[in-house]
C-alpha cells in the first residue's frame, strides 16, 4: 500500500490543479461574455517620462511617491 501513496497524491494534485484551471477558465469566459470582466486597452502617456540625474533627485522622487500612497484601512 505504501508504494501507491505517492502515486495517489500526485494524481490527486494533478486533478485538483486541472479542476482549478478549468474552473477559473469557465468563470473568466462567463464573466467576459456577461460584461462583468471588460478589456480596456492601456493608453500610454508620454508625459509621464522623467529623467533622474543624481541620487538626491531619486530620493526626492521616492519620497514624493510614498507621500502620495493612499491610506488603507483593515476592516
């Protein structure tokens, strides 16, 4: 019986992974067709390009990013 245990576990893992993949695929397809999931093309904006010349500018930019982060609440 011991020699079959690994085969049973491997087969069970494969079946579970296949079930998850099939389930998520079906969920995605039904969501896309019902309009719950929508595709939006990302518009790249060239104005967001910037140049950082030295370490001080990089630190200032990193600080500005950390100040603009939205606050999250754990409810």
